């Protein structure tokens, strides 16, 4: 099965999944190894780079919300 190009560096996959395994299993199935092109983290990483994805963005957040989150995080240097 095809998987996302960012699986090794994705903050969601490598941090949140470890902390919340039961609640994130379906998200991982849907976005990390399934329709990853629909993943908000993937979209933000493609546009701005994986290092610009705030740690609190989830795969199922809306893309517009992610744009807003990125702008807020730029204002808050501690957000990165």
C-alpha cells in the first residue's frame, strides 16, 4: 500500500499517535496509508514544508483552519 511521503517526519504520526493510540488508529489508516492527499498535515507540508506544520494540527483539520493556525504560530514563536 502506498504511504505518505512525510510518514518519517510527520509530527502527528510520530508524536500524537504514540500518546493516543486508540483514538488515532483510524486517522492513521485513512490518511497516512490511505488517502494521504486529503490529510491537512500533508497539504500544509507540501505547501510550506513539514517543519512548518504546528504540532497541534491533525490530519482531519480543514485546510483553511491550517492556514490560520500557521499564521497564528508565526506570530507566536513558542508555537513551533
